[in-house]
C-alpha cells in the first residue's frame, strides 16, 4: 500500500486518484475555517507559491470533526479559503480524518507517522493539550489526528517522511520541504 493507492473527492466533487501526484512532494493537511489555527492557510499558501514550481503540492482536507470548526458546505469552505487567504492549492471535499469514520487515507497517514506530541514551544500547545484532556480525552489516545492543521509531508516516491502537529507552523517546515525537493 502507498499514498498513491488512494482516491479522494475534490471540493468540486471530482474523483481524484492520488497517483496523479507521483513524483511530487506532498503536504497533506486537515483544515478548518473556524479554528485558532486557521491563519495557517496563509503560510500554507505562501509555501505553495514559493515551491509549487519546484514540485510541491499541498492538499487541503477540510474536516468538521474537531469542535465543529468546519460547519460550512464544500462550496462555502472553498469561497472562505479563496476570499480570506487566496488559497490556490487543491482542496478536497470535507473528510473525516480520525476515529472509526476516518477516511482510509488518514488512517494510513497516522499509521505511517505516529503522534509524537505537540511542539511545546508553541504559545498555545499547553492550552490545546488541556482542552483535549478536559473535553476530548479520547482524541489523545493512539496515533489518530489530534486537531485541525495536522500536516503530513510525503516525498516524491510516496513515502510519508514526517508528521507536524497544529502547533508547528507551516513555514517551520521549509527546510524539510526544501530537502525533499532537491
């Protein structure tokens, strides 16, 4: 099994085989429009603008599984991202990314890159950990995605090379992305 075995639905409803991205460096991220981490769209778009020509593709997967922070329709999500952040990277239909209903792609990603904790240097890491412990303790179990804006980096051969939690800024990933693009 590889990343290229999965088929996903684009935000416009088109079925897309991830094999379409063979030979590209991929950054797969679950997103939400009403989250404290939503401004990461801006940094994701900056990475896309900077590295797309070199072979980076960013694939955004909106999810409403975390405190209902993505309540809109696919069309509303797409409009929000374009109007507020100028997003031009591919967005996909709203997708479950954790638990029993998680899309197999996200189960695969979580297996390939287990949870290793939040970046404790991030100003809200402790708060996020506390909210999860208090309100969503089951989210802290296992390797499932813990919150919006969890990011997975995949090399040109389809191998998952890293998992970056919401507390990692997309721009902090530049060096890792540049290494894979070489």
